[in-house]
């Protein structure tokens, strides 16, 4: 029988709000069994870039990452945000270790090709995660805290979507553990009415997703989030839950299956 593993992905909006982050980390600390935390930090990167006079450019919700922006996201994601979370977890008695995909070669990716004429720069599309390296850390009592940075194996770091990292890690580790993947953000789940936090859709299947997208109920950044969730379930992840950062105990939110 596989041991349980919970992977929590937390978005940048939560990371940058002290009250939400404190609640998230408290909830994370109360999760029983083995754990992994994956974090974003895009808003902080935008703030730091602005202070440095570097323009932030987005296409379809994805950040264009030139050389200057790659330096910013490396500093912010791999340094400022990651190490702050690690320090907070250590203070809570959780033996955490901050990682990028380059550390232990745990996540390898390739540079995103041109898409519709758009050059995203140093943005990575994930090829694979190393379940052996990660499970070795986990079984030694370490809680990985993963920043949204990967590498190409040729010495280049790549800015990589945190939702995708979480799904890829969950899929790789599903061969070893009974994995629950939790996407936590500022909403209570996938909402039927984006202005009504009580309108949580309790469950979504592949058929439901297609219907909800066609109706416009699911749109924008929620589409790739649910696509990642469905792909993870198809690849062996036991369950995916989309929920509020203050409710990561698995008792509420939207369950994807």
C-alpha cells in the first residue's frame, strides 16, 4: 500500500499577502504524512522588476522572460520568496528545503518554441520530474519547497509555470505515493459565479470541464489550471482539489476527477 503524499501549490497572490500566507503555512503544517510545497510569486517579480526599471510583458497570462527578466525571477522566485517560505516552515518545526528544478536535476525542461509568432524567451515547458531524487529527500524527512524555475540541462535556467510544475511533480511521484494535489489560491474553488464565493462547483470531470468552458463559466487562467489537474488525474494522481489557501485540509473546494 502506497504512503500518502500531499502536494500543495500556492499562488503568488497568497504568497504576497501576510495573513493568507500565515494561514496557508499553518494549514500546510497540520497536513499529516509526507508533503511538498510548490509556490509562485509573479506579482512580487513584477514589483521588483518595476523598481529596477525593467518592463513586465505578458501574453495570454504568461510572462515574457528576456535575459533581464530571467535575472529578476531567479532572484525573486529562487531567493526572496522561496527562502522566506523555507524559513517560516523551519520556524514551525518543518524541515524544509528550497529547490529549483536545477537542484538535483529534479525538473528538466526545454525552452518554449515560438507560438503564434510570440517568443516567450527563457520560459520552460517541462519534460520530466525526477521522482527518485524527490522521493529520496521526502523519505529522509525533508519537505521540498519548489520554486517555479527549471533548467534545460545545458546550463540555462527557465521560468516555468508553477501549476505545471505541481502537476508534473504530482504525476511523477504518483508512481511512488498515493498523491493528492491541492491548488490553493484566493478563491474558495472553481466558481459558477466569479463574484459569489459561495458558488463553488463541488466536482468537475472531463465532460463537465468541456461544458463549462463552452458556456464561459470557466475561463481565463482557470482553464490551464483545470487542464493541468485533469492531466494529472489521467496520469495517476489520486485526486486534485482546487480550493482557498485558508482551506487546504481537503474538506472543501472543487474536486477534479
